[in-house]
C-alpha cells in the first residue's frame, strides 16, 4: 500500500544504529520521495526524515540516550523519563532530533519519536493532522507495523482523507486536483507555509508522484464508486465527477474523523450542545457554504498543531540547530 523502494538497504543500516524496540517506522519528505524543484531524491541538501513509533517512549529514549547521546540537545540531561513526558505533551506529541549526521551513509537525518497511542489517535481522530497528514501522501515504509491496529488506522486515515477532499472539491475535477486536495489537507493552515516552505510545495509533491498516489488510494477510491466517477486512463487530466447531493455530502461529513466533526459542531452551535450531532451535520450538508465550514475547521487543527509543535521543537533541537534548520527552511520560501 505504501511504497518500499530500492533504497531499503541504506535505511536498514540507519535503523540498525537505533534501539530496535519500535513498532513501526517510515521515511518521508523531499529526501526520500521525488519532488519537483529538487535535482534528485536524497541530494545532499535534502535531509532524510524518519518517524519511529514506539510503545514505551520512556524505555526507548533511555536506550537511545545510551546509544546515541550526541543526537540530543541539552535536554538529554533530563533523562529518558522527562524526555518522554515532553514528547507526549503539546503539539503533535512527537519528539524530534534534527540535523543528525550519519557519516557512514553520507546523509543527514531528522527523526521523530511518537508513542503508538498518540499516532493511533491522530490517524483515527485527526487530533493534530500532523503525522496523519504525512501518511496521506506516499512514504517509504522502513519497518511494517507490528500490529493490525496501526495498519487499520492507516487505512482509516486514507478513507478520511478522501471524504475530506471530496467535501472541498467541486462537482468536476481532475485526478491531479484530487490528490492535490488530499495533500493540502495538512498544509492549509500550517503557519510554516507562510514563511518556511516553498509556496509550490503541494504541487511539487503531487506532480512527480501521480502513480504512487494512484497505488496508495486505489482501494479507498474504489469504495466511493457509488458517488464518484473516476475515468482514470493513465492521464491525470481526465475529468472526474462526484455526486453533490445532500445525501452524499452528509455521508462525507459522517466520514470525517472525530476531531473535525467536534469542531464543526462547536462552531455551528457556538459551543452550546443543544442539538444532536447528526442534526447539525444534516444542517451543514444542506447549506451552501459547507465547503468553508469544513475548510475552516481543518485549518484550525493544522494551525494549532503546527505552531505548538514548532515551538516545542526549539529546545529539542537546541539553539544552534534550530537556527540552521530554520534558515534552511526559509530558503525554500524563495526557491
């Protein structure tokens, strides 16, 4: 479902340098997947981004401190227990070590650590749309999920992405526009897109990876054939058509995860829960501005998590690395 390329041996060698008690690992970003505007995947200016999913953050950090003490900022002095508590607080509940040199492979990596329970919550509920958003796009699976819970949550996350994208799209759109809408879910509202990312980032992600997106979403889109015409014939400019009846819109609203639905209800009732959630969603499905209602709630989730996660990353990276990393990101704004 998610791709595994011919770079696997290098990733396995990198993983061998870390504690092995993680339940899932994937790599993402321009250092892994082709993006327009980059000469080649894994050019030296592109960091490789990794996510380690662990069942016990305290134990994993304690072991990693013994093995890779130099990867951490001065927060390493707090020990594994406090680092784990910091990881599981604020933002997207991910702890990042950035600009880590792997001289044997001549690469630089950034790796995040997230607890399994927090990954599951984001994939299923879209609490932060941080890692869920990354898994809306093709990534490189380095170690397959050790439990069916993670795999099931990944598949549910893809279904949710299709429901959300269709709510934001018009009646007719192209295959490229569908995948772009899916990819934008976790970028629209991200304050880093204002200053710190290439403004064409979403297009640059989707355009060279159309085939990977097709493979990733084939099964999920097939489930929507009752309300979606997808004449995919190899060209991403073929026109797709969706049913915009109130019944279909309501079905997509009901297909959204818990967190955006909660925000929709709060905003439609000004925080006063006097109506049944289903009644409120029916009302939204009948309104002419349902697209903006959904978009506003998704932007709110992404804005909050991106701001707090970025603030949270400053002490985990340390001052010097934070400046270097922020400068590299700022250059993308003008590239």
